[in-house]
């Protein structure tokens, strides 16, 4: 990656000046060192096991004119449903959700199967849901998400 790019494992070419903030729930699962540039730590907020706070915090950032990404496991996203609806979607804010472990995830156990997010996100006003079939589509969807000005969810499997 060039000096103006953020590089991650599987996510390439997101310019540092465009990707403003990542709100991370459950950092230990997302491995911050593997996410966009440790050289920009001020753009990452690890809220720990506080999914509701992650969504409300991202909504506040978006209300202030930023376009944050919320990185979260599918199975834990349901805890923040109320915040997704009221704090993000009804206000039509540009919060982008990167939903990991969407679908059947095997050895992660029955409580970590990401089977419900599509159903409840479809009820959220102004929400767009994307699901890539491979890494190329994921890269295209991430590029699409950069200028997108509405709630957006990109769900991908383990």
C-alpha cells in the first residue's frame, strides 16, 4: 500500500483520508493489528463487549459529519437492534456495518451462528444490505461503501 492507503488482511486500497473511523466491538475477535493501519490508532475505537454503545457511538460520529464503520459479529449485532433502528436508520445516517461471521460458522458454536441479521436488518428503514460471494465482491462493496450516505450493512462469512 502507498503512504496514503490503509492496508488490511483482505481489504486493500482504502485511502486513509476517506476511511475516517472504525468502531470495533470485541477487538479480540477482529485483531486490531490486522485492521486498517496501526499507524492511525486515533481512528479506531474498541468498545469491548458493548454492541449497543458501538452503534450509538458510530451514530454520534455520523451525526457529526463522519462516516464510521462498525465492525461486529453477526450474532452480537442483535443486541444493538434498538440503536440500529432509532440512532442510525430513522435518522438515515451514513453508518456502515461490517458484519463478520454471517451465516453458519461451524465450530464457533451454536450461540455464534449468524443466522438472524438479514431478517432483522430488513425491517430497518433506509438500510441497504450487501452480501459478497467472494473477496473480489467484498473489495467492490467496500469501495462502494466509501461515498455511500445511508445506513449500509456488508455481511460476510467467517
